[in-house]
């Protein structure tokens, strides 16, 4: 059985690909078809994948340079790293109220000068129900904006900093200078425009901070309406890769996080400077 690309999973995006073992080397033709599906649907789901963290890292390298999460020589460097609701003793805890948590709409590492192209997440342990991830298609969100709003936001640049939603005290916890990116960025492969904002967006350059923050909040609410969202309901072994250039995402707090374990392995591939 060869690679099979299924129908679109929702109006907002998503497609499942079966008939491929991601633990094996990726030949050129399947890679081409995966990249086409990724371009067209923004979220690609590979069900039933049994991968070590090292094998996931090797698969991710097919699409570009890996953005490491740990320091060279550390156990988190150069492998898929662990995203979970566990404390240091392995006990589940509820972190959904954290202002910088994954349960708020965001795009990965947007506070970097060169933010990611894509993220991969593989489900290792899941709660009995819930623990979904939602993806908001900001190409669709931008396209649906009133023309007056499009003119108003054209050329604006957003200041991003880790922990921006947590206020100045939270922002000071990481030694990373703020960066700015276009509020309306152009997808480098499709040429389509998308909103670029989310949990780490602080304010708009050249605009009073309160006014800029209010505009960002208004646009975020608009871009995450249900018609623009694909909700992925995880099965163990799912590997999902998504396009950070035109999607927001969040983990959904729809299970008892203080009781059930949710463990995922993540890989992030570097992108290009937004324009």
C-alpha cells in the first residue's frame, strides 16, 4: 500500500495521510506529495506512527533545520522534546491558567527573529477523552475581514516578546529582546496574506500600547471564530505537522488535567523572516 492522502478534514484545513511509516527514510516522491498537502491544507495528520524521539527528529529534518529547545549537549538538544502536563515527579498538574501556557492561541516561537516554518507533535500518552488541539486558519480570517479593516492594518508591525500576555514581570523572565513582524504576513509559497498575532504579541509598533493591544485582541477574536478553526481529536500515535506561517493553535483544556496524563513529543523546523 502506498501513500494515501484523504479528503480535507474541515473547511478550515487539515488532511490525513496514511500508507507511510515515518520511521523509514523519506523518498523524494512521498516527500513532494506531503509538502503539497502541507501547502494546500496547512495541517497534516499521520495516524498510528510508532517513533522514537530520534526517529521523529530524523523525519522532521526532511523539511529543514531543526530549532533546538535545549543547549548543545543537553538531553533536550537535537531530539524531539517532551510537552506534557506533568511536574518534575511525573504527576499530572493543571496549568491551564498560566498566561503563557499552550492553552492560549499562539504561533510557535513568534518572539524569534526567524520564527518556525512548521511544528510536529506526536501523541504519546492521552487522557481518556479530550486534550484536543485547535488550529485557526489566519489566511481565512484575513480574507474575511472588511476591506476597511484591511486598509487600516496594512503595513502595521507587531512587537512580539515571550510572555507578553503575562505582563512586564513575565516578559522579564526570559533574556530575549523583543522583535517585530508584519501583522499581515505573506505566505512565501502561496502568496496569500495571513494575520500574524497571538499570545506572544505585545503591541503594535508606532501605536499607543493600549490602542495596539486592543486592536490585536479584536483581530484575535475575529480570526479564531469557529468557521476558521479545525479541531484535532488526538489518537495515540498521531503525528500532526502544521504551518506556523498561517495558523494559530492552542491545546484545549477539556479534560481533568490534574488527574490524567497528556504527553506529546514536539519537533520545530526553522522558517524564514516574515514579510
